C-alpha cells in the first residue's frame, strides 16, 4: 500500500522537473529527424552523420533490412539513398542514448527533489519502509526510461516504414541492426542507468553524481563512436553491441546486490 | 501517550543526545527548550522514528517505535522545522501523498485543511504561499490522520507575529485531546502555555538538564527583560546599584529585569535625570542559562 502511495507521489512530482524536459528533447530530436527527411533536407545532417551512414549501409545493406538490388536501383537518387541509410543506421543509435538519459535523470532528479525540499525527513517519519522509498524511485525511473524507449522505438519504426513505403514501395521488416540497438542495447542502458542513479541517490553524493552524469552520456555515445572505424563491418559492430549490453546488465546486477547494503538511514538523514 | 526512555542517539562514536527520558500523557503539552544545536531536533528525529537510537526506547501508545515502526508511526503526527513540502505540487496534492500513506480519505484531508484555515488554497501551488501559510499546510499534513501524539519541531521559527499567534491557538486547541511535544529555543514562548497542562524539559549539549512542570518556569519568564543602550555604562551601573532594580551588563548594554514592562519608564527617567543618554530600549529574550540556573536550584 505504501509503495503504491510512493509511486503515485513519484509520478505526481515530475511536474516542473527535468524529466519533462528530457521527454521533450527526445521527442524533439526524433521530430527533427522526421522533418529533415520529410522535406528532403538530408544535406542539413552533419557531414560525419551522412558519411558514416552511407559507409555502414553500403557495406552490408541486408543487415539494415534493405536488399542489394534495392540499393542498386536507388543509386541514381543519392538523396533518397542517403535519407534511407541515415534512418536505418543512425536513428536506432540515438534510442539507447535518450533511454539512458531519461532513466538516470528521473531517478536522480527524484532524489534531488527530496534533497531540495528536505522532504526525506517527513517520509522517514511516516509509516513507510525506507526500502519502499528507494524502490518507488527506482520503479518510477524504469517507467520513464521504458516510456522513452518504447515511444522512440515506435516513432523510429514508423519513420522508417514511411520512408520505405515512399522510396522502396514496400513495408520494411525490422533488421538485425535495428533489433540489436533497440531491443538489446536500449534495455541494457535502462539497467545500467537506473542502478547508477540509484547508487548516486542512496549515497546522496554530489561528487559521485558529477562522475555518473558523464558516464551515463558517454556509454551510449560510445555505442555511436565505435561505429566510426570505416573498416568495421556491421556484423562486428552488432557483436560489440551485444558485449556492451551483457557488460551493462552484469555490472547493473552487481551494483544492485551491493547497493542493498548501502541503504543507510543515517546517510539519508545527513545527506537529505 | 509517549514514553521516552534513556535514549542516546547520533553517531556511535559521538552521540548528539545522551540518556534523554521523559513521558507525556494525554491532554498534555511537553515543551523541549534548548539553544540551537542542543539536540532538540535529534531528540525529535528519534521520537518520530526517523533516526534509530544507539540505545534506549520510545513507546507510543505502548507500542515500541523501533520494533513496530509502521504501527507506532501511525499514532504520530510530525511537523519538522520548516515546512518540508513539495513546492511544485498543490496544497491538496502535498497532503494526498501522505494521505495515501496513512490511508486517509479525501474528506479528512479537506477537513484538516479547513481546520487550519487553508482549505480555499487547496489548488494553489505551495511555492506561491507565504511561510506562515506553508506552515499551516504542513501542520494540516501532520494532523490529517488524527494522530494521538503531535510532534512539532520549532513550530514558530521564521513566522510573522500573526502566524505565531494563530499557531499557538491551534496548538493549545490540540492539547485538549492529544499529546503535543514541541521544541523551541525561545524562553518567552513558555508563558503562552501556562494555562494548559504542560511540562518543560531543558536540553543543553545533548543532556536533558531539567524536567519539570512548565508553570515553575513561567513565573520566572513572566518578569520581562529590557535592554538599554546608554551613553555611560559605568555611571548607569553605579546608579542602578543604589536601587533595588535587578540588572546585568551585556556587551556594553544594561539588561534590566522588571516585574512588568510599564516599570521601565521610571528606570529610564532615573538614568536621564542623572545625565545619562538612553539611546535604545528593547525587550530581550531571557537566556536559557538563567532559567536553567534558577530551576536547578529549585528542582
């Protein structure tokens, strides 16, 4: 019962917080992607984005759900080819980034609100378990992370379908690359981001927060950066991604087991 | 009722409070008086189940707070120092959060807001309210589940005179059928509670030095202190020594204790007629140490 009440509180208190801004920015980036593609303004994407997209795409279009014959037919229309390659190679990469940022932000922000309003004291004086206070923040963070993840996946999928129908005249079947990034890497980022935020929240440490703030952006960025070497085949890239996902989930589990011991009432009172 | 038995709390290596014991029965007020940093908040954190004691125990309505916290905490309403509300939420939402925890109906939430005179503000965001109104909302949150024991940490701090007056009346009203435990660092607060069943504890450096009926302290507090800033302190001292006026010197000023405020005019007149300039006259707070000294002799 108290967990339900605490969850209700968590969802209520996102008003005016960074969580709303993160929702808006993730949707904003996707909307920008769509508008540029819709109006055929692919030249407005950065040179690096365009080059990377076309390089990866041309190495093995099948991994991205497009046949070689279809690519051959598109060679006369370089803008359409570029638009398609950006959507199928780059768009799935930003999903883990926003998913990680949202999960981390919502958990850490929730602890931050208690710190700024000094409300942890009132919560601790009420008949709730300290474990439920932490759990409510965790579940609410996961909820927002999953929300952003699913919304982004649905929108990215819809965008690719739209372009596929427009250019190829057929429905696009989710490729191995898309599935790896959206259904393996993104959930693994939810795991990692949630436990790092929990760790910072439980300790109430600003120093730890400053380090993890960077980590949580750098890891998904690394997912994009490792795709840079031109000689890396998309198959190898997918393998690396699977290792990253495995490492993220494993380290998350270790931190969760470890953090149970770190929930310390005194630290909550001193730091909050 | 609440029974506090020999609680020691803080850090293991450096406890903040030592062996604090007191008990308060129904329809009574217990005032914990002490200077800032004396251990009042730590004591309150222990008796509200926030901070576990190193030793000792707290019984609320005969339920051990630290072995059955969920049950015992339902009997307690807590108003911490400050308001500790969520500023971006409305008044009603702030109460609803805790209403769900305490399983309080919406009508009870609205009733407590009404009791504190803030029901018409239920849809207003807390950040738009004055400190006095926020304190009322926080108090409404503390009482909405109809607790038997109300713990109020420095309830009058940072409030305007009007808010303090109305809050005092509300507290006195609560004492009619509840246990109220409140802390303050202002000796002058004591006189407002002399007419109700009230007790006083004085805490200094984490030790409860005095535990007595409040009425014993009120008669001392009732003699007001007035600070006089004068042109010649030595001459003033000499003149006052020749009278039966009780006075002390404090940082180049004279602090006189008079039976009532009106008596100060004759002292000022005496000083002025002796050629001494009186630049400032203001009421002063009775030092806790003085009260402690006098009560220690009596208890």
